[in-house]
C-alpha cells in the first residue's frame, strides 16, 4: 500500500483540495493519505480562519487519513524553511513513500533541474543574489533575476518558462519540496498534480473551484454562504458549526505594541530569521502606536513583502529565538511529530507511524510530552504559546489548554 504525503494549510478546506485527494486515490487506489498541516497560523503570517483542531476535523471528514502538525515556527517561515521542515517531518515519519503537491506546471523534469540548481547554488548565482538584494530587491525576485542571468545561454522559450515557474507561489513551493527531498537524500518520490482552475491569489468565487483567498475574503465580509458551492459538504458543514474567526491585524495591535515597548533592539535582533533592517523598521514604527495594519503598510517594501513583515510580527510575538532554531536546523528541524487527527478507520496507520517514526510522537500530549528532549520541549513550547495567542485573538478560552485535552482519533 502506498502512503501519500501532502503539505497543506486547509485555510479552509475547499473543492480544490478535494480534487487533489480524488486524483491521488484515482492514481493510487487503496492508498493512505497523510497530511502535514499548519497549525493556528498560516505561511502568510496571519491567524487561520479556523483553529487547527477544527481544520484537522475538516480534513478527516473529507478523505484524509492522518493529520500531523507542522510546528508554528516553520508554518510561519519563508517558503524554503516551511518546505524543509514539512518534508523533513514526512521523511522522519518513516511511513510516507510519495509526496504529492499542486503545481502550475506539469514538467517535473524541469522543476527537478531547477531544484538541483538552487540546492547547489553556483557561485555566480550566489553573488548575483547578493547584488540584487543590495539593490533592494526581495529575495524571491533577486533569486529569479540571478537564475535568469545564469541560464541566459538557454533558449528564450526555456528562460521564459523558467521565469513563469519561479513567479508562481505554488511552483516555488513545489521546487522547495524537491530541494528538500534532495537535501535529505530521501527515498520519498515526488508526485505533482497540476492545479485545477483557481489561481493562488484569486479573490472572487466564480465557480466550484475557488481559491482559499477568495473564500477567506468572503468570510471576512460575513458572506461565508458564498463558499457553499466551493467546499465539500462536510467541510462547509464544519465551517458553519465552528464559526470562522475573522481576525485581522488590528486585532492584535495592542499585543504587538506591548511586546515592542517591553523589548529593545538587541532582544529583537535575537529573534529568528528577521533581518536587522526589518527589526529596526518595526521597532521605530511601533513608537507611533498606530494600528498594526498601518505599520505593516508602512514597513512593507520591495525588499520586505507584506507576508515577510507579517511573519516577522508573529515570530516577535512568540519570541522565537535564533539560538533554538540554529540547534533545530542541525536536526533537520523536526525533534517530534504531533498527531492532530486520525480517522477511526485508519488507526492501523497510526500504529505503523508509532513503529516507524524516527522521532517521538505526541498523541496523548500530557503523557507523551515527557518523551521530548530539551530541544523538542522548546519547540513544543512555541506551539503552546501559539495556541494561547490564537485563543486570545479568537476569544476562545477552550483553546488555551486544548493541546493537552484534544483526542486525535475522529469519532
């Protein structure tokens, strides 16, 4: 039996996700599907529309067998770190043999070639990236321009194709997954599925396949009923049952300002993966006590995208320390696996995971937490902080201790 891994946010689960699951089961009848899912916060650096437990239940109701949590420090990281950690988690599970991901190009060979190039990063590319960064370009843009120059001897059609690939958020993630597999020398095989109809950033619901962005936008406007035709019935039912949280940046302005008032620049410099210039910009902008959305608008630039700034804010609120993450990087990021959900019909899969996993499992957290080493405990503490932050923002006291009380088997 094949066990297929997918890296997901399900923010929220929609027909595009269901289409992917259908295509997997069509290609691999009888397979099991394991997803690595972001927790309470997304890769855009914003709170998800539903908490991680509700979104896990959605996934299980719509055909997923096992839901594993991507720790918050990676779920809110750059595409590279996000992908490295997610793939490492699947690799360390010891049970996944195929990684499926959505892509906007069917050319796996070309993506593999790009992944190898980016993993090895020839000196010319490294130098050009630094050059473009010094000119104020964002890292993704600097990398794209550098690769185009490096491949300038290729045909124009090939260069244009490469530019198209590297300009798409889904393709960028696809290439990062391939890079991570190569870095780990993992036996997991890639299986891209071409995306179906809706684009990553489409903001309107036009048919049965809508982007998560469009659905979130309608939810924020109180028009969640528009999503009914764009979500599988079980997912839409749960969306209404659990009431999505329309949390915006300004909802945590005061938290952010308090954190900044109680911090100095030196303590901000110790927060993981935030450039010193961005630290200074956020620090000085916070002195105005403006709403957080205005601060994000002010600090966002060609160099630092809105998502980069929003991710930095989450890391500041959680005080994610560089020293901790440097130590975790040496372990390929993953010192434990937290099981968020498992279908009752898939308990044998959970038993297999218990036998094969390279790292301790958190299933009954109050008991299993004792099996974590110091570094694993530090990483899980960030997760607990994220749960408390999300509980505060969503005004849901149940979430304060739910990591310890939630049972991952879906009844």
